[in-house]
C-alpha cells in the first residue's frame, strides 16, 4: 500500500500543474475562448510565455513577478491559484489515499471548484459549460468506487440541495442566482456521498461563511447591504471544509437530534 504522505505529495504536485491550467480556464471560459490554443501569453504585452518560465509558482518567483519580455508586473493571483490548488489536491490525497478511484473523483471536484470560484469572483457567473458536465463526470467517477448505498445517498443529497436552493431563488428573487442553484446539486451530491453529516456541514457552511464575509465587508466599508457578493465561492469553500474534516460538526448535530 502506498503511504498516504506519498500520495499527498504526488497529488500536490499534480495540483500545481492543474492550477496553472485553471488560471487559463478562469480567464478564457467566460469569454468563450478555447482553453487549448493559443498558448499562454503575457496579459500585458501578449508575448507567449516560454516553457522554462511556465513552471507553476517557481516561474513567477524566478521572474520576480514580472514579464520576462516587457518587464511589467504579472498578478500574484497566478501563483496563488497554483499553490492553493496544490494544497487542496495534497489534502485530498491524504483524505482519500486508500481509495484511489474516489481520490480521482474528489481531485476532479477540486479542480472544478477552483475554476468556478475564480470565474464567479471575476464575472459573477457560474458557466453551464463547467457546471453541467460536472454532474455526469463526477457521478461516473463516484460510481466506480462506491457501493449502492453511498450512491443513493449522493443522489438524494444532490436533489435535496438543488431543490432547497431552487426554492430560495424563487421565494427571494435576487438572493441567489440560478448558477448557484445548479451548482448546489453538485455540492449536495459530493458531500452527501461521504455522509449526511458531511452534507449538512457542507450545505449550510456556505451560508455561514457567506454571512461572515458579508459582515466583515460591511464592517470594513467595502460593501453595503445591497452589494452583490458572489455566493459560489462560499458554497464551494463550505463543501471542501466539510470534505476535508469539518463534517464531524454535522455528525455531532445529527446525533444530538437522534438521527
């Protein structure tokens, strides 16, 4: 059996590489551009990035955050996304080291989550081009590494959270977008697959994190009561907090109420 630490290390390196690609996805998908061509280029001067400078995180550090050709600054967001993706992949590697098929499913979900969070922060939108294919792709991966009871629970979780978000969007128009509603089904399925406690923590963790962020933004006068704040990143952050360990909070609550 491969040590969990080694699995985490390999997953982390893979995450760094995937994170570099996700920067491209987050920039091009909202614009309807190909994520394959043309090759990555400096956002300022348009010069293609040399392969030796395209090493995740390290390339940015070697260039001291500036384009090799024009010398203009390159946003620190790029290495931060790469590092964050690598970290989440590594943690997922530890979590699912003994279940390789499920690891593949949750690494895929991590990449999808990162791309959607970035796009929602940038353009306040969760593209169907990413959300909708996530349903069959993740369902197939989960089905390859699970028993029937886990899959049934995942399906119920997806339907319940989708239905709840849909009801909120209808009752309180403007509070949630339908992109959030469609994403809710993915979040519900991926958390409920693990346990009902994980589902509960992931489902309502997003609301808690979103509310906390709103209070902090208003306290810092960065937003008002009517300021639109993208909710997708909080949904996904809550889901991943649950997947990586916070699900125990939901389990404790369910035990307290006798479920």
